[in-house]
C-alpha cells in the first residue's frame, strides 16, 4: 500500500476553515481504515502539486467514492455533486465542508440546468487557484462490470478552464475497485492513471473538441478499471488469477494493484478465447468449478495445499493460536460485548435501506457512524453517571481500542479454526491432499495452454 509522507496542508483561509479541512481529510482516512480491510493506492506519484487538477473517476459506490478518493489524495478534493444532494439536511453540511460544487442534471426533478453556468464558473475559479476537483463522468453510480458512456462535463470544464484561465489544468483518470462489494470488510484499490492529453488539433469546433477529449478520458479510465461483458467474466478471471498466484505461493502477500493487472489481462484474454476456443474455455470452467466445489465441501483453502506440515510450522501455529487466545481474545471479547448491538443493527438496517449494491457501503457507513455514536454516547453517559469522569474516559478509550481488535480477531478465529480443521482432515485422509494436488496440476497445465493461445491471438490481432 502506498503511504503518504507529506503532512496535510490545509491551504489558505481562516484558521477555523483550515482546521475543518484538515479534520475532514483525516476523517476520510479514518472511515476507510475502519470500514475496509485493505486500502491500497497505486500511481499517486502522478498527482501534481500546485496546479489545477481534475480527477475523473469511475462511479461504483455512491458517496463513498468521494470519501475514498479524498483518503487516497493528500490534496483537498472538491467534488462535483448533483444538486439534489444539497437538499438533504444530513448531507448538506458535509457537502459544504468538502467544498462541493453543485451540478444540475436534466433528469433530476426541479433541476435548473441554466445554473450550471455558475457551477462551471466556480470550477474555473477553483482551478485558477490550483484547487483539485473530482468529477464522475459516468454521471450516476452503478454496479455494472464496465464503464458507462461518459458525459461531456469533465471535457467541457477542462477546455473552459483553458479559455478562462489561460493555462491548462491537469486531467487525471482514477480507477476505483471494491472487492466484496455489497458485503462488509472488503478491499479498496485506488489507481491513478496517466494525465490525459489536452492538446486539440486545429480545425475542430467546440463540439468536436469536447467529444475528442471525452474519448481520451474514457480511454484513460478504461486503463485503470476492469471492463467486462458480465460479472461472470470478472469472477472467472479472478478465480484463475488466484489459482496462478497460489501456484507460486504469493497470494497472501500480493498487492491489490498486481491482482488487478493480472485480472485485467485475463479478462482480455478470456474474451479472445471465448471467440476462438469456446469449447476449451467451457471445459476449463467445468473442471475449475468441480475442483473448487470439492475444496469448498471439505472447507479446504488453496493455501492449505501449499502447506508442508513440518514441526516448525506446527509450533509457529500453536504460538500464534496461544497469542490470539491469551492476548487478543480478552480484548476482542470486551469490544464485542460493548459494540455488538450497534454492529448488528448497522448490518441488518443497511440491508433493508440500501437500494442496491452500489448504495450499501454509503448506507452502512452513515448508519454505522450514527448508531455507534448513539450507543457509545449512552454507554459513556451511564459510566459517567455511576463512576465519574475518569472512568468514563478510560471506558471510552477501551472502546476505541477493543472494537477494531474485535473485528480483526473475528477473521483470525475463523482462520485458526479452519487451519485446525484441515490439519486433522489431512491426518485422517492422506490421499485427499494428493488427489487435490493432482487435479490442480491438471488444471494448471490446461490454463498454461490457454494462456499461450491467448497470447498468440492477441499478437495476431496487433499485426
């Protein structure tokens, strides 16, 4: 995961405004670290400093997209948000704190698109002040496995800023990838692409220039996002990527950006193979499914097949288990007891309220902040009333420490129990591991053949 060594620079303005901006940026990072298991940033070296910047991102997770991008960017990010969000009493102060610029869309009720002229002027002004804007050119959040057709707003703002300010901003595509979307504790990858070329050939009118720049932005976004005809294609490519990565014993240490690039290549290769070798692809899918189904029935993970149960490994496993039981368990138990009600309510209500997968994370974060804040406030008030301020402060600190430990230990317990169950299974059934390894080698051999065929087909297409 890329880390930022730069200290936050709130920028110009009053002390209160600078404090609010700094608090907002740190709040975004806290939210991402709490609600997601892994958070990785790739390509952020291409983010320029002290220049007007337009970030163009895919829109797959509603309001969370802007929060994640702010967490991944040292600079203050000012989003362009649809005007209807400013009418929401809960979101309005948050949008003002972020410095959001309203956008008026034709499809929104009671939306006056004529006011977009003022919004665009505000964007030009911010870019002239070397501010950073974030725009989602797809126009609306979605859960499709590919980019939607882009709106022309980003291109028009970039070209308008050149005319208004006499200098070009930097337009940077940003790809957002959420694993386990619609489920808690997934991973997040933020990928910054290369700056979009803003030079426009002579002789093009305004409409043609906007269309050309929109096409370039679309190509830049396609390079940092997964684009497939269906989620089944991405799912198959992801399973094959894990299969190859486990073969080399590196999956648990592999970066999300590496996984993304591998899956991206596999999606492209899969498209070619389905066109030219459909029978072999279907046979591979069938064999892979049978292999995974057998592993699932026995609760055997891929990494279990790579383990060599030597005495040293068993001793290390026992030490880790003892540490979890003696140190982690009491802390996690305290956190679970004090936070189980808001946690369960957040999970249940998010499922009921969210209108789709792309709305789930936003709903879960807003509900989580509300319910945890409410329950913890009541619990702290109870401790203060009965035991005094000192105990209340100690209790509050214990909540901040023990709740993340409880979340972490939850997966640790499942991991430890799974390892123990598989260990005794292999002791009882020696031939099971050998059989699975044999099937795995057969699938690997066929995968290698298909990869070679896909490379030849790709090379032939380029000629």
